[in-house]
C-alpha cells in the first residue's frame, strides 16, 4: 500500500473525482471518532457510502479495490447547525439571495427545499473546510421567516443530498423580528416585542382552531386548506420544532413562556444573553444553537461573549455551533473557526469538537446517521494535516456519503 502524500492529495482533484465512488481506506495518525477515545494509528474503511470499519490499523487488511488516503487527523464531518448557505449564495447579489422574504411578517409555509441551490459555489466552499451537513433555510429578519432543512454538502442536487426536508420553523424575537417587512406589509409587521409575541400567540391559536375544524367528520364544515396554519400545526404537534432566534434575556424568557403555554418544542438560536438566564434555559430542557463565537457585539447581541459556550457546557446545557446569517457579509462564517475560538476561550478541544459533530447531530435529530464515526453510519469525514483548531492546519479533504472531495487546502 502506498498512501497519498498530503501534497499529492491536494493536487489530485481530477483523479479523486474520477474515483469518487471507490471504496476508501483512510489512515489517520489520530482519529477522533466521537464514539470513544481518540484512536492513534487508526483506519477507516468506507464502502457504498457507509463506514464499514473504524479502529486500529494494526492487523487490518485493505482490499485492493480501496483508494488509500492518509491524514494526520480525521474527524466526523462537521455540522453547521444554523446557516442560510444554499439559499444565500456566494455572489451576494439579489439573484442568489433567497433566504428572507419580506412581503409579510409571518410565513411559516415557506420551504427551504424550494429555494436551495446545491450547486452554488458557497456549498462547495464550506465543504472545503470539512463541513458535510447543514441545517439551512430561512434567515432571521421576520417574525416567522420560513422553514429550515437538513442537507449534506455533496453539491449534486437537493434530492440526492437531502436528510430532512422540513427540520424546523424559523422564528425571530427581538429586533430581528420587528419592523422588517417592506411596502404595504410593513404596516402589518410588529413594531415592539410585545406586539411580536402577541402576533405569534394569535396565529398559534388560529392554527389550533383550524386543526379542530379540519378534523371534523362533516366534510362540508371543513375549512379550505391553509398552508400557513398547516405549518404552524406541525409546530404545535411537535412534527417540526420551532427554531427561535432570541438574543436578549427577555426574548429568551418570552420564547420559554410561549413554549409552556402551547407545549411547544423549541431549539433556542443565538442566545447572546444566555449567561444571564442559564438556570431558566437548563430547566426548560431545550438545546441552544449558539451565536457564532466571533460575531459582532451590537444591538441585541451587545452582551455576547467568546466564553459563553464554556458556560453552557459547565451548566450542562446541550449546544451546537453555527455560521449564522449576517446580511452585510457576502459569504459565510465557518463553524470550524467558530468552534476553534471557543475551544481556546474555556470550552476545550473535546467539547468544541463535539459541538460541531456529535452534539450538533443530536440536537438536529440525525445522530443515527452522522456526527460520529461508527460502522453503519454515513461516511461523512473531515481530513486534516494537523490539529483542526489550529489556523495553520489545512483541511485536505472531505468525504460526504462516501464520496471524496478535494476542494483545495485551507
């Protein structure tokens, strides 16, 4: 067996593409499987898009049809737990910006799957840093902006990369959820926090009443279908969770209050003030998709801190990292870097890596498929030539569903 060198691996994109579906034998000096202790001098065998073996390389025989790759460090593919990639595109021009519809304040019926562009260069760009799974969709900026979905970064088509077409309903409380509509819709948009919560409450009550009427035995008394209320019904019955962007402590508490009132299942998003209400978040049992570690501190996020992740971990609150959404940034953040900074700000290597792999997978409900390396799971891997959280390290390759990509070292 003659493994590829790092240099050759980075340069052989064409050869890799030709053998993209070949069985793989990945030798890692260190493998962080997230299913147990780190494996030194480890081996991962991949066949038919799944992991067939992960463990020590000693004593293992590699079949002749396997493409052999060597990396210093191998981790599960990274998971971006909250992004707009694929709806927001690389060019940051109107034609590739579909993440926020401003014609009305509440549009839970908008589906990410109907706008996602698997072939946008931004998808390949985040993949080049080891990101294999996205929870992507409609952005903060409206009271209910639409839905998110979970998808792999294979970059072929939305159908072939799809994991969950309707993951969460995106809600925004605080300044990102008020006075954001344009034109005639602006008059119907909330201008204060209390108005925003009242509008949410009113629509949830309408959805409850709609559900009762739709369930009547007398077909003549059933109301016509209403996609907006049907989406809210899925939130009410727990089929879809509400992903609530709330940064200030009063907005976090308002979200928890609504959850108790309507028995909602939430995922809290952003949470710049999380350190002020740790006990309340912990008592709710809801996980947090924390704001990007290096996000700008202003307005609702004026209290964010780089050590908030460490405080969530110490409090025993499940959390994951995200690239998030900022309308004035033409590309996207990279969860690898956000986790790296948090690791150095009190979180530590192991918890930081978990927050972009197995913990993120658990929060998104996909841990049976990805987030850790174990036989039978999807072959999603990130390959590095050093410590993943060191800025001098390069992501030398990414494996998505068993397909090897060499998008270029970073």
